[in-house]
């Protein structure tokens, strides 16, 4: 199973920071790990929101790449992008 890791900034919507999740794609793994995060991480067009960054095995994936394939040993990081000035 892929390891799905949510950063601590997402603790309010994903209380378990790291979980093993089934799923052959980024989207399947994220929502198998925490179904309730769907509205937080997806916009109304079904793409990752601008403030959410997803990395698979250390490589940033595009906003429309929820179907990006995962290996059984993949590590999937979901984090909230922070900005400031």
C-alpha cells in the first residue's frame, strides 16, 4: 500500500498524519486515507486547489493529476502551500 502523509497544517481535516492506503492513483489513495478531505483539497472542477501541493516519491504532481499512478511502495505527501510577506 502507498503511504499517504499529510503535513501537520492539515491536521484539522486529516487527523492521522501518516496512513497506509490502497489505491492505484493519487486521488484514490488520498480519499481512501481520509474521505473527508475531498472538499478541502479539490476545487469545484475536481482539481487540486491552488493552496494544496502534492508530491509523489519526491516529485511534485500537477493540479489535474489525481489519476497519476502510484506504486505499492510510493510515498504521497499532501501539504498546504503557505505564503506570506
